[in-house]
C-alpha cells in the first residue's frame, strides 16, 4: 500500500469533485456578480453539510483525526449568517441519507470532502471580499486562519495512517465515503 493514500483518493474522486464545481451554488460563490443573497444561500447549504459532519461523523473519528475539536464550523457559519438576509431552507434537507454508512473508513472519506472544502474557502474568501466588500462577515471562510495548511496536512496524515494500517476493504470504505460526500454535497448545492 502506498504511503500517500490521499493521492489515490484524489484520483478516485476527481470526476465528482469537478462535477461539484458545476453546481449553481459553487458557481455563484466564485462569480464576480455574487450577491449577498447568493452568499447567504451558500452559507446556509454549507451549514447543513457541516451540521451532520460535526454531530454524526466527528464522534466516530475523534480518536482517529487529531484536533477534531479545532475543526468545528457550524458556530462560525451561524455567526456569519446572523448578519445576512436569508431565506428559510427546507428542514428536510440533510447531508446524510439512507446510503450513509457509520464506520470509520466511510466517515474518513466523508471528512476528506468537508476538510478539503476549507482549502477552497480561501479562494472563495477573496471573491466575497472583492465583490461584497471587506465588511462582509467571513468568519467561516477563514475558519482556521493561519492554521489552514497545517490542519489540512494533519488531517491527511491521519487519513494516510489509517489507510496504511488497514486492509483493502477499509481503504475502499474511505473511497466510498468520499464519493458519497461529493454526491451529497452536489445534491445540496443544486437544490432550491
């Protein structure tokens, strides 16, 4: 098993990652014509994603991923939303559905999707500030501040260690969880 399982995982999920970038919410948040309403919509949908991850996935991974309590994001999203006009999203919209598997490998794959999105948040942050102004609340988009790179590397180290210390079935579970994560985020990002 190669030491850098994350490279294999990135290759296995690349097509769905690219597809996610075509979702309306993904395109809106990086558009030079971004509106406050579209930004609020992005944050609300992102909250739905992170809510399930923090409440269901994190407890499963607390002994696998170092610094899991540093990775909480919902409070930051709620804080940003409190300053923005927003529509009420359906309470039926959730990240995890009947295809979710509550095991370590699957959850690691799912977390790969959400932690990777923090890296994209840095690019989004620049667009939000440029289009909506410096006063726009962006605590979530810069949730890790100057620790963004180190927390990503720490997560990848935990992911690779788990993959290297387990069998092919568990590595397949990680890939399945990541594929599932990209599909579910796409479903949320394309919903009205």
